[in-house]
C-alpha cells in the first residue's frame, strides 16, 4: 500500500492568483524576498485580494537567497508579534522555505535546527496558523512540497527540513507571476525543476503516481525552458514551466530526491553558487553514476529522442549549455585552493544529507568526492 500526499488545495493556471479572495482568516503575514514582488506589482495584487476577503495583511521582507537560520528566527519573532492565522510564502523557493521554517518557530519557539534536520521531526502544526504558498519562480516547487532548506552559514551547509507538517495548505501556481524573471534566473530555476523531476523519477521509493508527474515534468522542461529563456513574454510557455515545476515538486515531496541535491546543498552552503546551477552541473555525472543501479534514465532519454542513459546525460548537458548555465564549478569562479580545502567536509556532509537515503545507488565517500572533483574540473566520470 502506498500513500500520496498533496496540498489541500492547488490552484494553477494564468490568473489563478485571484483565488486568494476565497481564503478564510483574519490576518496574514506575507513573507517575501528582496523586493521584486513589490516592483512588479505582485505584492499589491496579493494584498488587494486579501483585502477583498476581509483579511488584514502585513509584510516581512528581506529573505535572502539560501535563507539562513538567523533570518528564520528574526521572521518568527515578527510573526509572533503579529499573531496571524495565515502565513503566506510569496516568491521563489527561498521565500517559501523561510516562511515554512518561520511557521515552525512561530508555533514552537523552542525549536532547534539541529533537531529539525532529522527526518519527520516537526511537531504537529496548524495550532496557530495555516500556510499558503505563492510561487513567483519556476524551479523549486516549494509551493507543493513538504521540504524547507535552511542554511547554517557558520557551518557552511544547508539543512533540509523534511516533514509533511510543512506541506502548504494552499498552493498557487500562476504563470503571470513569473513573466518578469530575468534570463539567468529563469535558466537556473528551470534546471532546478528538471533536477527535481529526474531525481524523483529514479528515487529508490518511486511509484506510479510520482513517476507520472516526474516524467511529465521532465518532458515539459525540455520542451519549454529554451523558449522562456529566449522569450520571457511567452505566457503559455511560462505557465508550462510553472506547471512542470509544481508537478516535480509534488512528485519529489512524496518520494524525495537523491545525491544531486545532497551534493548541491553543500556547494550552495559553502560557496553561494545558485542552487539550480549547482544541480545542472552535478546532474550529468550523477546520471552516469546512478545508471549502474537503474535503467530508468533510459525512459527519460526516450522523451528527448534518445535511448541510453549516457545520451540522456549528454542531453542534460546540452540543455544546460543552450540556456547559458556554467558547465563546471571552476567555471563558476570557485577558487581551486578553497575548493580543495572544503571538498572533504562537503563530501562528509553530503553523505549525511537525508537525500542520500533515497538515491538509487548507495555511494561511498570516495565516490561522492570523485563526482565533486569531476564537476569542479568539468570532466566525465566512468565509474
């Protein structure tokens, strides 16, 4: 028997933001990032719809990329002062992930990140508020996931908080909200969505429901990402990418991810490289590594007119190049001496990352390290 968990309500399609008018509550705290939602008018639309629902709203902004535990605690204090019955994560994955973690600390002020990083450690939520997620980037799928990734900058690592308690109650996937994304952000987040679909599809606990969504999302990314990078005003393609991201999010939230993410969390936490870029660099060599244990990459190869796992790895590399994303960590500007100093601790932390549990091939320390090094150098592995 299997169990498949999704948000209570999922609104998607162009114009779906207006469903905020149907929310029930008295007061909402909107958690957001650096201000793009203010500049492009999205925040005003959100607050206007809430006003129509007779819901007061206040804003906590300034969430940074790869949100830190310090930001989470600061936001939780703000939320505690405001005492809302709705928390809204508005933005990309960073804003939504931060809002989820703030929600935990709002309901349980004595929470500890070291404890929350353990699988399914979050206590029962919705004692004070419920959660609404509004995605403005097409990548993380966080609007539909039971996952929040928080960075401990002192340790230089990211901690995934994994619990169905933090699955949003309401998710909104409106492609109109992504139209102002710049090309590089569109490319990085789109490749992040691809990595979610690919890793969910080959997860060692994958099943028919997740496979259908994951496979569909992979096909949609290959079909639409080059279009939205070259023509950001194409709203049909924007919505397709938004849907692909959301579908992959639903899939991986149920069957989890693999070592692309275990490793990406370390590079992002240590060197601040954008998450989607990390994933895109790691993915081809991880495909090669995992193909020794699963033939499911061959299914994905068929979607792009190929037949083997190696050909699929090459197609991922081709798409990465087509949308202008770096091919190696060295190309990203990471100093070689700094890389050599950190590679062992990154490998150690990747081995401990919860995502490693669900990888189709169980890696050894030296194998993870070798994949890291190959992805720094831009070379191909053969083991």
